[in-house]
């Protein structure tokens, strides 16, 4: 009796490097490396974030017999996040938000704080983005609303005001609203 068998293996390591370092067997590498498929991390596929979030939202709403949706700000926040945990992290966060939210429209306030560092700035993007750029991005995501921007950054409104003044971001072109200073 013949058996038609296909094995799909996934790793987050470069197997060729592991073979060089002698942490992975060469013969097994050649058996597995027939048709290599490289999938870039979620942070490199920003266009996939919203469709994946919607997919997981539908899946978990069906699973828990709920009717929920995300606000536009939630989607913008998802797109701005670096997703170090990749698709699994997105899936877990969506499930947590579906379960924990009491409203039918899940708002930005219900995004888990684990997506942000203690000082309110995403640690991964902090390496590549200055604090000023992060504030500008947060202002744009929150359409210049300072109270929401402060919540988004997990800092007080007063601290946000100080930083806006420090970086000269009180101008309207950065999403600032001079009338609410």
C-alpha cells in the first residue's frame, strides 16, 4: 500500500544558519528544504493586518456568539503597531478584545496595554522612530485629539502637552489643535 504524505514544517530560524552552526542536521535540512516558502513577518505586510484582524474578529464572534466590530481607530492602531509576536499576537489580542469588551463596537481604549511599553511608546518602533515621530504618528491616528492621543501613548495629557511644546508640535500641521492648548 502506497501512502501519499506531505510534510510542512515552519520555523522562525534560518535553517541554513543552523546547519552552519551545527544546531540542525544537514541531511534533515535537505529532506525538508524541497520547496522553501518564506513568509515575511506581519510588520512587513501592513496591508494584511486589517483583513487578518477582521478574519479573527468574525471567527471569535462566531465562536462566542457575539456581534462586535472594531472602530476605525482600532484598525489604525493595529496598522501602526510592529507586531513582534506576528500573526499569533494579532489573533490573541483580537480574541482578548472580543471577550473582554462589553460594547458592540470595540474602541481604542480597549486595546491591551501590552501593545505599549510602560512609558506609552511601543518599544520595537522606538528603536527606529524618535519620540517626536511617535507623537506625530499618534496625533495623526487620533486625528489631533489630545486627550485620546495621551491615552493612546499611555501618558498623561499634561505630559503630552509638555512634549508637544518641547518638540514644537503645537502647530496644526502635526495634528495639534492650538485652540485646545
